[in-house]
C-alpha cells in the first residue's frame, strides 16, 4: 500500500528523477525541468466518480516550492495523477510519525487511484499534531535554521553539456540550481488558524494541513532586502549546527590522518575485510547549507569528499610517520649506500605501499597485501586500488618505490571466503 504525508516529495511526471534514481544528469534545455514539490496539504474528501465514465476522480494535493525567479515560496494545488513521487514513500515511518494515538483531526481514510498501478493510498498521521503544545514547538524550532525538504535534491541536480571539436567529444558538467531554496531562520511559531470543516458522512477533516506554521526570514537577492513568510512545519527540516568546523580546520593541510569507517567495505580475495580507511582532510567546502570536507583516502589512493557530519573526531588518528615504517630506496648513512628495491624481501601477510610502473609506462601508487613473493621476479598481492583483487607485480624496473606500512592500522578481520577470480597481470 502506498502512503502519503505532509512533507513528501513529488514532481510532474516529466521530471527526470524517480523515487529510487536521483543521480541522473540533465541534458538538453535543463531550465525546463520542473521543481521538486513538497506536499503541504492533502485533500481528504471521500472518493468521487465521473458521472459519465464512472472513473474515480483523482485527489488533490497542495505543494510548495521555492521560485528562483522572485525568490519567494509558491504553493499550488495539483491533481495527484499528474504527479509522481520523488522520495520513497512507506506506510510505516516511525521516525516521522508522532507515536501519540491518532486524533479525530487526522485522517483515517484510504482513497483509490485510477492509474491502474497505485490502487490504494493511505494518509499518514501528522508528525506535529495537536498533542504537542506550541511551547514545545517553539523550544524545538525558534531561532533555528531550517530549509525546505526538497533542498538536497535541488542542490544535487547536474546539467551536462556535450560538445565536439575536431572529432574530439567533450562533456561539461555544471550544477543546475533552479528552485534551490534558501536557508531560513525561524523567527516565530503560530497555530494554523484556517477553519477546516468535517465531512458529515465520515467524520474526517476535509483536508489535512499543518497544525503549526513557522514564520521564517531569509535574504531575498531579487528585492535586495529580507523576506518573511509563514511556512507549514512539516515541509521543513532543521539545519543542524556544525560544531566540528574549527576542529577540522586545525588539521587541514597537516599530516594528521583520521580513521573513517567505510560504507562499502574492501574485501580482499583472501577473505580479509577492511571496514575502515585513514583519510587526510585537505580543505573545507561550504555547500549552500552544509559543509563538505575534501580528503585524500590513504588506503584506496584517491581523492574524495564527504559531509562534515560523517567525520568523527573522536576516532583513531595517525600521522604519516606512524603509518609508514620504512621507505625503500633510502640512504644508509653507515654504509653510505642506497637500499635497493630489487633486493628487497617482502613478507607474506604484510601491507606495503608501492609506486608501480605498468607495461604501458603508467605510474600509480597502491597499497597491497602480500600473498606470494618470488625474489627479483614477481610479487603476488591483493591490491586495495583495485578493490582487493589479486594482481601480479613485476619486480625489475616496475616497482619503483616501496613503503613498509604498520599493519596494526589496518585492523583486519577474516570474513567468509570469497571465490577469487583469475589473477591478472598488470
């Protein structure tokens, strides 16, 4: 059964996003992409049918979005059959629905769709209902920063432009920020005073709307002044304050590495699972309403970025001198000679970072876990740069530099055996 509640995200059916696909790049005339709509009211009348066709008439929902033309919030009613959900909708959502018993002022009906696919839709109870006092709402929201729930999707839109010159195709990617809502400051809270009647047959309210409205202030670049408006509380989310900025700023550009847990674990072909990596923060980027940190991933030898909120400063740290125990080649002052890469003896079950030149003369750095070693000929190891897959590395004139790593920082654990694919020569 499909469900709908205030704060859900919808758009017209020609929007490129789907409920489970919002990483789609937008080409052609991107400005024709409609806004992401946030449900602010739901019609709650009984099913009605067309007198000529007998087909059920679609329900109506009121949606809010931010206009990038006049920099104000706009609301409009839509036939539900003209829209598609952009966020995944579930009947049970314990994080959003107030656990208090549903009151008389909330919907207890279901209604039918006529599109042949969605047959039943349930209206989910309000999160901020009349069981909450206005004082408790003010304690939560007053003077806080909030933003329209569509913000992340509008902020993530990417426009792609294709061009070709002298038979050389190129693709340019830019952010497409139409309908991006501003960060708002809550300056007051009031009860929604709109009088909504009850249906005499069902006893339910004729429409579902927010019990509380937040009065918000924001800077309007169109008018060059500040604007204010009352916005339904369910359409907004609180912007959590970032308290880690100064702490991260202290280590940006230094040699400190932070331990970061991995969402996608690295599974080596020998069955060892790496659940974390060590990252070096490089710079802090403010992205409209939240901070991102660009970092260097030591284990996977790549640059990436993450939300500041994903970093935990109480996790383990390390510096480069702790991670790297020894470097080869290096100068031996006692013998006044350089240690040789070709004569180095690798230890099975240990981690190393090597600088490697492949058969196409491409040079890469990669962390490896040694499995077999034939002196001066070949090294067989699982490669973290290749997601733990086994690789065969030539020794002579191919391994240019070796860094011995302290294995305790990998904290490995054995997982279920993973059937290995055939080894590859690089």
